[in-house]
C-alpha cells in the first residue's frame, strides 16, 4: 500500500466569499475514493476550520484577535470533521481526525508517538484528516502553514507522494499575477537560490501559506526522497491523474540524499522551529555538502538570534542561503565570542576550549538540504 499525502488549502476548499465549498468537498472525496481503489492509502492535510467556524458563527469578516480566531476554529473543526466524514461515507471510507501543534513534534518522544498513531490508523484502513490545532495554537507553537504540516506528516508516515492542491497551477519563474510573460516550471530537481527567489508571498487572503512555504516543504521532502507536486486544486480528477503518473503542475523530484535521512534528522528538519542561525565560510560549506562532515566551530563567521545548547539552528552560507539545519552544541553567546578564532585560539581559551574538541553540529544531528 503506497501512502499519499494530499494537502488542501483554504483557497481551494473555500468559494469566492471565503465559505467552505461543500460541493467541491464531495468531488474531492470522490477523488480520494479513486486513489484508494487504485492501491493508495490517502492522508489528508486540510485547512478550513476557521472558515467553517466563521460561517457558523455568522461572522462576515475574519477577526484579528486570537481568542476569536481560536473560538472560530473550535466551532469550525467539529463541523469540518463532520463534513469530511459525510463526504467520504458514501464510498465506505472511515476517517479520523488528527490535530497537531508544533509542541506535539518539537519533543522527539512525542514525534515518535504521533508516528505510531498514524501507522495504526493506516493499518486499520482509516483516512486521517490532519489539521493544525488552531484552538490552542499560539505563535510560538504554530506550524504557521499547512504546507509545513503536510511535509511533516509525509515524513512521519514515510509517504510515497505528496500533492499540494493550490489556487495556482504550479511554480512559475515569476509572479504570473504581475508578469504576463511568466512561465510555469514543470519539474524541479534542486532547490536553488533562484528557485527560492521566484516564489512570491501569500497567494490568497484566506490562506496563511504561499509558494515560499511550498518550496521550503519540497526542499525537505526531496532530501527525504519523497516527491511532491504543486497543482491547481480545482482541476478535474487531478489527484487520481497525478497518482497515476500524469504530468500536472510542478513536480519536485527527489534526488539521492547525501546522507541517510533518519527519522531523527527529519525531526530536526521539520519538528521544531529554528531558534536562530549561523553563517559559515566556504570551506565549511564544502565539508558539509561534499564530504558529509560535522560542522566545526572554526567554520562559523556570524551568529544570528539567541539560542541555547541543543536548540535547532539553521546553517547559512555567505550569501545568506540556508544549506542545513541541526542541533547545536553551544549557545549563541559562546559562538559570538568564538567567531573568527582558529582551533588553537579556541583550545587556549579556558572559556571556549570545549568548542575546539567537539563538533558544533554532529553529522548525526544535522540535515544538509539538497
């Protein structure tokens, strides 16, 4: 049984007035039934709880205060779960709700428990309906967008394919809403700085993600060996067609990973938000990318943000491009003092000598992005 993660965004699930389009939800359920019959085990990552809640509460405009949004999510999540259950029931498909926050995955033990839950649901033939738990989420523990959540779920379940249903038909080399000459990119084999630069901001007023979040999700998935497709979600039978191998939208191709992408590394890549970043020199970049080495303190040239030992930190090259992420063995204060020192200077410094004798990020605690 191949596992398929389908992420449906608010802009696809709702109509022009920002209300959930229940007619579309029925056609979406029919597509899920088709891929299930074809031998796929679907997992749905959905938005729309707040939109459902606002409609049920009679709110015509989206409130700006967090308690109102969370109240709308509370009302809407029950409605949305029920609508999915009703839409899938005619096809004999049982669904189950899974609500997650970053707190549920930032701890590695909780991450593994979540993985076990998904495994058991899939074994039972249940289609998990996954959403961020907006009722209790605050900024510090939010994923912030369901593209990131979909990538996390795909890694948790060792999925074979991820389909992102969007309000745009793929990745373009420029913003097609502003540039009429923009061309869609049918296939991406590597996430380069130019690919990142081609992505705009949030594409819809009802969603929290944009193409940038999709590319970031694709980058981790490609490192994990999981292909991803971004496509227009309202295209007819788009999910079964992609699952059957048709070329639709933009296909992000998984290459061979430079290192073994273990569950631990996937947790580092997606399970917790980065607390800061370090900028490294070109020699350290080559060591990480070409030799699979650990990161040493002598390669660090700048420190950004405040972080402590064992926090998750991004690694940037001299252009400011994120090339890796890992668990760090020193605080930002220590690294700020150590910047520019060679190994002998570190060893001779009684405060910083410990940084000369061990990796700053061990390769087992580090994921290098393709």
